[in-house]
C-alpha cells in the first residue's frame, strides 16, 4: 500500500537495495508525449553513486529499461514499466549486523512493523529506492515541459553550517552541475567540499538542505483543503530517505515576520496577475498562484558513521558496533535530482487533475 503515490499521474515503485533490480510502474501519463529516453538516463546518472569522490563508492550503471508504454518514441497512454538492475550489491558488510539495530537506521522500526527485516543494505528503506522516483520523475518533467512549459531546478543550499543563500530567481542548472556538491555559489561550494572531506576524514557525516524551484507553473494547481499543493509536496519530500524538514516559500522564517512583511502584493504585468514579492513560494491557499514555487528540504546526517557506537541486538542485549559498508558522508548532492523528481511528480499529478477540472484550454493546448 505504501509503495504508490499520485492520483491521475501515479507511480508504484518496487525492489530492494540488494535485490536483483529496482523498478517503477507509471500510470496516467498522457498519450502522444515525445519521450526523450536520453533525458531520463541523464537524471539517473545525476543520482547514481560512484561518480564523485564525495559520494558512496558503490558502482551502479543505473541503465533504465523501458518495458512498456512507449512506442516509436511516444507515450501510448498505457502503463509505463521501468526497470533498473542492481549490478554492484555487496551484502557482506551488512551480515555482521543482521541481528543488531544500527543507531538511527530503520532496523528496529522495520522489525517492530513486520516482525523481521531484510538486513541487506536496508531493503525497502534504503535510499536505493529513490532511483525509481528519479526515473518516474524524469517522465513527469517531460510531461510538465510539454504541456505547460514548467522547468524544475534544485541545488544544495546548505551543508552543515555552510549556507549558500543562492537566489532562486538566479540559479541555473548549469551553475548547479558545475559544482561537485551541486551548490551554484562557487565560494560556498568550495567551503562545503572542504567541510565534507574534513568530516569524512573524521569518520563522521553531515546533513544539509536542498532547495528547489519550479518555474512556469500555471495558477490553479492544488486544492484548498486536504490536497493543498504544498501539503502534497511536503509528503513527497518527507517520504525521501533522511529527509527531516520541509519549507515552502519563506517557511519557518515567516514565524518571525509581520503580515506587512510577509504579504505578497498583487500587480498586473506581462498580461497576467503576479506578485511583487514571493514569500508565499508560489502557493496561496494550497493553490499555485503562477509565481515560482520554491521549497526547501532538510536532510539529517547519514546514519552510518564508522566509529564505535552503543546499541542492542534483537534480543535486547547490549552491543558495541562499528559499521562497515559503502555510504555517502553527506547525501545532499545526490539528493538534488531526487528532490527535483519529487517536485515534478507532484506538479505533474496536479497539472493533470486541473486539466480534468478545467480542460486543456486552460493551458493553451
């Protein structure tokens, strides 16, 4: 039940970190969309491990196989099947901890829910599952671009105590990808890289913040009560591994502002209603207002640290462990395409829901 998301544009993922493959079923994709398979692979390449000295050394090619739903380069309107093989799974590092609860991992909670667990790399709770979301999100991005001209760009805004403070209006994908940590601010990027290397040398880990902006989103997406656009974005982002916080627009800083500071005055410009500021982050009353949608996602430090830790086993006996395995010292650089995918999946679902309510003419098609 918990492996599916979306109403009209729905995604179901399957597979375990150390199983034979990962995959996704995408349903509700409109027919006739020209699908760029290279663009899907490009998104997977941005997420995959082993491509940076600052990430996990696990080597996964993450080559996607399209099983169904695409013919002669176009979507058919039927279910799109995606499969990504696991090529470099090594369960040996996890075997010594098959009966031990690693601190801040899902080991104990998995046992509490199911009565047993797949200890090979975390099973379904592993960040490996996000390869499915990125593949599905790459399709959603193309639907959004084709139907409404929407563009999604994410970046690392914070690592540890180092903050980029990059302007969402100015960030470009080119600037993001020019940085090893995907921070568009060169000075902050260099400082972030140095901090990650320092902390990794101490056998410790770091957390950080990914920001994401969606440009060209039409007004009217979302609903005013339970399916508020920012509520669905929050759920999509907080369902990501290691995600611990979500902000929309001004976020928690709005708590220290006055209404006179936070309100976004309306104006009419370029033949449409706009706002002079964007503290709302493009969403008001749970519905997009046509301004850029801006979100932030806070990620905790990676739970696996390579130093002695106190814990217990599944019998309740005290144990001291020093974990092994291949892990990122900081997840945020690889989390950028994952957050982008989460944003794209939610926006695509709501775009199709709004088309169903108001019709194609709302979006000029």
